[in-house]
């Protein structure tokens, strides 16, 4: 793989710039130059790609000033792991900050480690040159990230300013060295920072093993969070840790549950109302049908002249039609036959039909049999 990087030299502003004799431009004849910061990052990434996959890196720059020396003295920086022995050479304070007891963590990978001593350092190296731009030495420095809480707290304050849910911070930030939390504002149940706890196994597999980004819900110590993880790589492109930001899932779950409960209540209420209306409509539709069926059964049995049939007719009048005409004709014939069989004795005829005499008279009048009554 052949990579070309175009870089631009800019004046080193540590040294004062002077105006040329024309008074209209800067005098660059005695100025020193360095690689533009963005181009310096691009060059560093190109070298990392070349080391990972082989090939060449070609740097293209305008030929002015001492461009070869500018490229030669470009600074290098990155995140690295320093061993316990290297930290020991630097001082006891760094040793204390880098040492962690490994705390058992739900969903983390099994481990036999009880303590860890290495440190994660943001390091940079820059050349020291003389007035002839010749390199005399390399200045090397770093900042230990273990228990460096100012960084994660500053990120949290910038991204999630003062957002709290039930006394717990909604937003959290963590720096992982491998799968170990070395700087975080995720807290334990007692309110202490959860340094020494570990990354869940599913996130380890995706971020630390495969080098993927993770953006999904995950268990963070003891709670579920909506999370994002990004692998941290050293200058050799080796994954040495991860950067995490997350939102506590509980506030969003609570809102979802409230909305679901409201929707469910609305659906249940609408369903119950629909059932009540259905029952009422069913009763209104079927009540006349039941009356008709009951009266039809009376017709079949020949029992049309009881008080029960009158009560049914009053409660649920039957619409005019062939069925109603048939009922009235049958009833009139029964009245006539009963009266004739009783020799015109209305009391005997009413008794034979099982009805009261007054009812018998009313039915005679209804069917126009009053004249027959007078004739007997």
C-alpha cells in the first residue's frame, strides 16, 4: 500500500516574525518552520497504516525553507501502556495511582487477576534542536490517565451538564485500560467511583477483540445504560483500552413504561366501552326476535289467548306483516269456535280458553265479534 501525504509548513510562532524591507510582507528568510498540526496528525496516521499493512509513505511539501529538517523533527504522540517497572522509575505517586484491586463485576469475563499495576499514559516526543535546526535530543513526556478524574468529569460536564435522575447522574464517561476502569464517574452503590470494575464480556468481544465501535444498551457495573464505546489504540495500532460514554437507561425506560401504560389503559377502556355497546345493541336487536320466537311457539301450540301472549304483545309490539295477520286470524277463529261451542255463553267460552271473562269480551270487541256476542 502506497500512501501520499501532502503537508504544509507553517512558521514556528515561538520565534518572533519580522517584516521584510518592503514593509508589505513577512520576512521568512530567518524563520523556522514546522509541520501544520492537522498535517502532522495525517502523517502519523499514514505511518501507522504503513506499519500495520506494509508499503510506503510519500510526503509531499513545497520546497522552501529547510523542509527536510522540518519533516525530520516532526513530533510524535499517542497513548501507550507503561509497565510497573517503568512507572517505578518515575516515582511512587504514579505507582499508587496505577495500582487497582480488581473488583468482581457482573457480566465481565472470568479472570484470576486480583490486582493490576500497569499504567495508561498519553505520551508525546518532540525533538530538541539547536539554532542550526540540528537535533540534539528528544524531549519525552506523558500524562498518566489512571485515576485522572479531571478528564472524564470535564467530558461529562460538557456533554451531560448537571443531568440527574433520582439522585444518580444520567451521563457517565469512562477510560478503560484493557477491560479495567481506570478513570470514571460511574459510581458504586456507596457513591465511590467504580474504578477497578471491569467491562462486560459482550463489549470486550466487540471493542477489544474485534476493534469495532459499540453503540447499544449494556450493563455498566450494576445498571443498564445506553452506551457507546470506542477502542483506544497505541502508536502501533494495537488496541489497549476503550473510551466509553453512556446514558442511564432508567429515565427512558420510565417514560416508555408511562406511555405504554397510558396506551394500554386507553385500549382497555375503549374495549370495555365497545363490549358494553355491543351488549346493548345485541339486546335491542335480539329482544324483538326473542318475542317473535316465543309468540311463534304459542301459535304452534295453539295457545294464543292467554294473558301471557297479551303481555308479550304490549312489551314488544310485533310489526304489521304476514306473521301478525296470521296470529290475529287464528285468534279470531279460536274466539268464534269457543263461543259457538259454549252455545254463546261467554263465561263458559272464556273458561274453556283459560282466560278471564273481561279479557274474553275485550278480544271479541277487538276482532269485531261484538255483534256475535249480542246474538247469543
